[in-house]
C-alpha cells in the first residue's frame, strides 16, 4: 500500500499519483505527466482487490490482523475517491490515456495502440469492484457502479458493427465474464449478458497478429501454448469461461488441447510455467531449463485457468494442479514474512527476494490470488459441493441445495494427510459432497516413486465407508444435518520424481516431493549441493524451529553425509543480504529493455538433485 502512495520512487513508479494527476486533467487543471509504465494502474487496482479480500477474513481476535485490517480500511477509504475522480465522463478509465501525449496517442482502442494495455488495467478495476461490492455486501456500490459504467463504455464502442478490437495484454476478457456472471447474480439473469458477449467478441477478434500475445491465429485454432506466459494464461482462462458459458465445441476443443500441451509438454514440476526462451514466455515442447522465468503473475494466471477448467469439467486433475502451483510456485514467490517477493522463480537459483521491482505487477497479483483461497477451496456443482483444497478453515457456502452450509475443516495438511470436515447446513439438506482424492501424477512429464494415490480411510460420523470415485472425487451422497463429520486420511510419503527423458535439463536428476510440496536443497544446510543423492531411505520430519516450522525431508548424500531438504515455498529465506563479488555474478534475465540484474553464478537452492 505504502509503495503505491509514494511519489519519490525512481523505479516501478506510477501509483496513486497518476490517478491524482488524471483527475486534475479532467478538471482542466495543470497536471503532471504520467509516471511509469502505461499499465501502472494495474498494481493499484490489484492492491484494492487484495485489501477487500483481506478485510473479509475473520481476524479471530488477533490484534496484529485487526490492526492491519484497520489500516487497510483507512487506505481504501482514502483511495476510492481518488480512483473514481480519474474516471472519464463516459466511464473510460486509464490514467495513461487521460495524461497521454496527444501527438502520439490519438484514439482509444486503436490498432496501433494494442500495446497500451487498455483492457488489462480496465479488467483489474472491474475485478476489484466485484470484491469491494462483496466486502460491503452491496451497501457501498461506488466501485461497482463505476465498473458498470466502464464496462458499458466498452460495450457501447466495441462489438459487431463497431470497433473490432483485441488487446495486446489480455485480462478484460476474463474480467468481463466474471462481471457478467456477478451482475446476473446481483441484478437478475440477463443484466450481465452483454459483458459476457463482449468477452467472446474480444477473443474472437484475435487473429493476424503474433504468437507473443496469442493473436497469431483465431483462438479456436490454437492448440499449443506459446508466447508471453501471463498473457497466455489470461487468454486461456477467458476461453475456458466462454467454453463453459456458451458450450461452444470449438472453444472446448481448443482449451482442452491447450491444457494438454502445456501440462504435458511445458509444465514445471513446481507448478510454474514459462521457461523464458521467448519473451517472458514458453519455449518449445520439453524445453524446461532450470534457470526458468516462471513469472509470479503467470502462476496466478495458471491458477485462474485451472480453476476455470475445474468449474467447466468438474475433474479433480485441474484442482490437483492449481494446488501444486499455489503451494510451490506462487507461495514460494513470497518471503516467509510476506515482505519481499520475486518476479521470476527459477528452480535452481541464487536470486534473493526484493521489496519492489521495476515492473511491480506481481505485488498486487500475488496476494489477491492467495487471498482467493476460499474460491479455490470449494466449487458448487449441480448436485452438491466439490472439495478441492484441504485447509484449516470455516467457510459458508450460500444457497446450496436450498440452504446455507457452513464447512469447518480441521487439518494440518500438507504436513499430514488427516483431514476432518464438519458439515453444518442451516437446515437438513440432501446433496453430494465430492471430496478430492489427489493424484500426484497428473502431468505426464514427471514420474514419482513410490506411487502415492487413493485413500487410507474415509468415515462419516465415525463409520467407515467405501465411496465410489468419479473424476478424482470420492462421492458422498446423503441428507446432511448440522454436525455431520467427514474424517478423511490421505496417504503421505516421500517421493522421488524423475522427468521425462525428453526434458534434457533434468536428465540424471531427481526431485523430492511430499504430498503437494516440492523440496529444495540449499547451501544454507550443505556446503555442496551438487553431489549425488544417496541410496538410503528418505523420511519426513517436522522441524518446529526451522523456517517458522516446516516438514523437512531427511536422507543422505552419496558420500554418506546427511541431507536435509526444505519445502520449495520456504527456499531462499536464509540467504545473505550482502551482494556477491562481481567476479562471481551472472546476468539474471529480466523483462525486455530493462536494467539487468546480477546474481551469484552458482545456485544456492535447487529442486533437482543428481541421482
């Protein structure tokens, strides 16, 4: 929040100050030029959304959480009028346009202006408005009304017989579908349909461009994941939305093919995507170098895409993968104290985290995605509820089988596989609980040993049952009453994982996994992490004093010395803050046309270990 309000930044600038200056321009007052990237509004809108989500969390009396929420509420109260004052009279909102150099940027939505991120920033604003409406339970509609005005502005200007448009950086597409669904829920069926139709129009217009922004051929003819990984995920997420909304078989065929190509040809074992061989994006099939790009925002996008696929097809494999991405690639982008992050997430690295970045787009995207955890945990189906994540929590699902249902989970998963769920419907109700049974072998790229699958046990109110399993879910159909308990135990063993022989970077190497967690070895624990792993047993062991308390994997190296591996999400939290000498540094890839970063040549943390 503080970074977005600063006016003295020399890198990653362009926060709230752009909205202040745009408001002056709209009033005909003297104003300053736009600061930072053309898309810098994005991290302000993302931060608004993240604050709204955080304010919906029950603090349970925790004084630190209460103080943080009070600060966020004060910030929201200050920011909202500033943001709204920058909206143009017809609803259009992008400070870079309002403060533009008019000799160079002549019109909105022009073909030559595809790179101006008009839909990217607009989409984030719309999504922030949805969460603010939800936070206030519709009592404060300022952002919601402004988002409708913005969406209506796009509908009025873009579409059949109007401007034929697609954006260089996708986001508006999935935002419009989400908003259309939300408006239909809030105002009645049909009121949001125009926004969903516009989302499809924006996608249908993608052709005649480049692979970089997935506009090389029509989206229904795209079968390989290519180009910029974040843009790709936002495209595919929007396509999955449209496939679900319209049942269009060409959209369905395309998203299934794109998912298959990505997951079985271009997917990192950590749940990250984007090798960086193309600009911030995908390389060829099986080219998965370990100095990966794996931008944090692409992990957010991948979770969106997998979630939409799970919504559309109710198959647990999609939740298996977004669980992997959340626990490893995305959670690992943050330091354990939540104060620092990484833009890129290599699997063999010496890159320390940092507080800010020349392009701080991940700063708001990471927390808004992690704070959507209730969304990722449960999905409503026609006949009941799908349980996708196992997280100690209390959540209420409204209007399920004609009543509201509270679900209370008690678990320390992923440290153990024991999960308890208490189902509390407001009144007795008949429905099916679809309980995910994780499959640790969803991607064909990776082969774990030993195989860990299925159930150890499943009990209802203490009585063991043998449920049928469909699409990765155990089905429990009954009339549920308040206090009914599901007791679930999943198998949890240390696995050694090898990669497909076509992945050259991982030949002769293994990775360690426990449940959904990938593990790293680090020089903080070993003088040499380039040795081969030993043949002895590997065992999980909880260390309450290490890295805020983590399950480590204990074993030995081939020379007999002890080996300790830590969860990938906890990596690089013990690195020295002093830079390495220039002679020991190497260029770290960054965004195009940006100052290079230099880090240690030798990785100090790695996922893949020599066999």
